[in-house]
C-alpha cells in the first residue's frame, strides 16, 4: 500500500521545495512537477511531490488522517 501526504508548497529553490503538512515543514523533491508555485498544494510520496491537488483535496485527506489517528 502506498500512502501520500497532502502538503502546501511554502518555498521553491533549485534543490526542491519546502512544504508544510499537518504543521510539520520538510524539504522535498519537486523534480516531477512543472510550473509549481508557492501556495500550490501537492501530494507527497517518498519525499517527492507527485501531483498537484486542490485545497478541497487537502481538507478531505486531513479529515481522513484525523479519523485514523
């Protein structure tokens, strides 16, 4: 089973992106996505942004994680 975390992009640089998810900030790879901007929402798996998502997707995944934990 694969699990991805939803996150908000805070900052981009040549090495990747800084994202925030559930209050935690981390550096990830952004090599798989083009046209990524600060403020975008992404799905993160294995330390890499794998897809852009909407703020509605963020709310849904946060609700699911809160139910699990």
